[in-house]
C-alpha cells in the first residue's frame, strides 16, 4: 500500500474520530475507496481532501427535535388532562349548585304551601266566629186533631166509644145503641119517676138511665159531671156495666 494513502488514512482518523453510529454516507464511501488496494496517489489525496472537508452529521439536533416534540406532546397532554379535570370539577360544581337551588326551591314552596293552609284555616275560623251558625228552628209540635161529632145520637155514641177506647172500657156501637133505645128511646133528658129508684128519691136519668150515686162512682175523667150530658151519661153507664157484667154488650134488660 502507498505510504501517502496510509498517511492520509491516519490523518483522517486523527482529525475526525467519527463514531460508528454517526458516520455519513459520503464519508463512508470515501473511506472504502481509500482502502482499496491499487488506488493511485492522486485519487487518494483527492479523496482524503474530500474526507477532510466532510463534517460529521449532527445527530444531536435530531434528538433534540424529537425530545422537544415529545415534551410538547407531554405538555399538551398535561394541559388537556388538567382542562378535563377542571371541566369535570366545574360540571360537578354546577350540578351541586343546581341541586341545592332545586332543594331550596322545594323547601320554600313547601313552606309557602304550609303558610297558605294556615292562613286559610285561620280565615275559615274567623268566618265561623264572625257568623254564628243559625240555631235550628224548633220543630213545632203537631197540632192535635180535633175530631168533631154530630150533635145527635150517632155522634154521642161514637164520641163515647172513642173515650172508652182510651180508658180501656169495652163496648160496641150496637150494644150501646140497643140499650139506649130500650132505656130512653134516645132522649138525653129522660127521667124515670115511677120505678123503685124514683120511690127511693134517686130516679134514673139520661140516655142509659143512670142514678146519681152510680154516675158519680163510675164517672170517667174528661167527660162532663152533668148526668144529663149524653157522652158523660153513656160513658159512665158503660164503665158500670163493664165492672158488673163485663160489657154493656152483655146487658139486655134493666141493670
């Protein structure tokens, strides 16, 4: 191998001291060419000159750009994460505030409703106090039905039967009518002045010919004390007949 080629190679090695990972393509080609056997001195010198002028590739700049880009991405990710957290916190805060407002509104509404009901109750109470309830009208007692009877034998008998029914004295219309016709012929003022009672000074009187002691003893309350009163006479005579014979219906002759 020529001496100048070896000298050039040694000079290249001493001058640049390139690392295996950072050698450029042009420098590598020149180095290979210089090591080929038989290369002339001119070419070797020119090649050495070329190699001397080639500067190593600055891989450190590429690494710096990558690191810068990675740092930028990391920073953007951090910013995005922080922004997301801030947005989530803001949304949570907004939801909490909304819930608090809704709760406060519900409480206020319930309080207002309660106050409204209290006021309504107080108003109704005031109205009831101011306007007393009308007292119920007293129920009028039914007027008693006044039954009227004709002023004749039929009316006297019917009125006597009504009094007897209230007092529990037995007797029928036919029984009364039959005995009245036999005793006085229906004359309320009839009087017997010839029988034994008349001889004893107590003549029989009225429709059913009752003597004074008997009339007074068997007089029925609610009727007249006048022995000639038709209703009083009939009722007292029937009361006496019920006590002695069971009923005026059972009397068929002087009694």
